[in-house]
């Protein structure tokens, strides 16, 4: 029998716990050709929501293009992928594809190649460097907005709803800079035939991008913040998974799984997965102590990976990380706390925390008027308490 707890891949509609509201909101945006920003930390399940929504909308007749911006080495490669997919999905009979693509994407000098054996197209675009006199980068962000404009023209020729989903959207702006942000906004704002869903993990960056008056994406679309999965749903899900395998787990141990994972969906699944295997191999009833032991085993096994992360950051970032772990991430800017953790001033704490966020290690959880610093991977906190020297003992 397969372990019912899955981590690290995109879940399908049926495997997702909760998130109905989010999925419906994405589906609605696709059908209405609207604009939506889905913002939340890594490992909370944004990609799974997007995948489930895309599948649902496709079943209902929509044409959905979904991309993870982080997976493309440059905006040019992403633009070529979009033209390729557009040729495949939106041009009708193959013999017409080439002409249609020239018609709508003409400015990009697209070359379309069709491979009858694999029944696939591939598009290459004219050199972006040739398209402006200044930097190639400037040309690149034009390329993406021109590509989306072409897609909008193509979408106007079909009656089906057409939508573009860009996951880890902040990568586009990180790669293309403020110019890309402006270009994209201009494009997205004028495209009536295409719906857009943007998702991203840099929570601070994205809420500023979409919430600051001076920024191009201000009030361009609805914003939805993806929070944790409600505990009650996860409790039932974990209990169900153990029951399904004929395995025993006490209620308190389920709570321990959720506590140690800080309700982060990826970590909940990962720890539940390991506990399920342990229960099966040992024929033991899972208790809270067992769960803790399984987690310690897990982080010890991942020690090389955590050591790498630890060695990669600066001395003051290590201090700030200790502060997050031992204070549970609040009150970090008080004089006492900064001193206790060996940082000279609140502003050096601030700088170190910025660094940790940029490195994808920490994030700011803003909730009901307070800010709490949290780790993207809650198990890193466990590794830190097990294997690094706490500040008081130094
Ligand atoms: N709603 C959910 N129900 C159950 N598990 C989830 C859920 N959301 C996320 N997960 C777990 O987290 C993992 C990562 O989810 P993913 O969608 O890739 O998150 P993100 O895109 O926000 O980083 C999934 O493989 C799964 O194990
Ligand atoms: Mg993702």
C-alpha cells in the first residue's frame, strides 16, 4: 500500500486538503478574464491551487497557459514557450498555424517549426538584442509584453476563455527590473481577451508591488493571501491517512505533527509521511514522543543540507536566525533581544533579517496587527536547536 502523505509535488484536485475557496476564485478569474494575485509563502500550496484550478477550468472549456517563472533561465525563453503553446492551442488546423502566428506575433519575428513525429511546435523569436539600441535586458521585458499582446489578439479570435497563469511571478520582475513591471502592467491592463493569475512567494515584495500607490501593479487586480490550511481539516486528513493504512496514532500525536510543522502544509505532509512509515515498520502506536523522535531522525538525515544553508549565511544572519528560533519570531527589535543575540543595534537586526528573507530562509507573517518572523522551513528551527550552539552558552 502507498503512503497517503505526499510532499514536494503538485497535488491534484482530489488530494488537496481545504482550499476550495482559493481554487474557485482562480477558476472564476479564468472564466471572467479577470486579474488575480495569489500571495503566500513557499510550501503553503499555491502551485497546487493553480494546478487544480487550471485543470478544472480546462474541463469547463477554458484554454489555460500556466508557467513557473522561476523555471525559465530568461524572459526570452519564457516568451518562446508562450508563443509555442499559443501555436499549439489556439491556431486551429496545423496548416494555418504558421500564418496566424506571423499575423499576431509579427513584431517578434517568430520562427515556427512543426515536428510531425512528436506532433509538437517549437517557436524561436528574433534576437531581442537587435530590437533596441540600449541593453538587451530592456529588450527582454518588451519581448514578454509583446508576446502577451499577441496572445491577446489570438484569444480574441476564439470564443473560449483564455488565461495565463504565472507562478513565482516576482521572478519576472527580479529578472527584468522596474521596466518589466511597467511594461507588464501596460500589457495586462489593456488585454480584454485574456485572464491573468499571478502567484508569488516573496510575500513582502508582492504585497508592496500590488499595494503601493506608486507601483505599476497597484490595484490592478484582486489580491488573495494564501494562509495555513485550517487545523481541523488537517487533523481529519492525518487521522484518515493512518486509518486507511490500518495504523494507530493517538490524537495528541496528530497535534504534535501540526505543532512541529507550524501548520506549513509541505512540512505537515513530510512529517506525517515519515511517521506513517515508522508506524508501519515498527507496528507501534504513534505517540507524541514517537513523532518527535521521527522528526529528529529526519533532520539528522538532512544535516548536510541544513549545514550548507547555515554555512552560506553571514555571522549576523546566524544571530538573527537564532533570535527567530528562540523568541518564536516576535519582539526582535527590542534592545534586550538584539543584545542578547549579539547584534549591536535594531538596525543591524533589520539588515540581517532582510538578508534571511532575500535568501528564502525567513518570511514575515503579518497577522492582526503584529509581525512575526517565521522560517520557510520550520524543520530548520529543529535542526538549529539540535546542532548549533545557542547564544547564552557562547
Ligand atoms: N492544501 C493542501 N493539502 C495538503 N497538502 C498540501 C496542501 N497544500 C500544499 N500541500 C503540501 O505542500 C507541498 C508543496 O505545495 P506547493 O503547492 O508546491 O506549495 P507552494 O507552491 O506554495 O510552494 C505539496 O506537495 C503538498 O505536500
Ligand atoms: Mg510553488
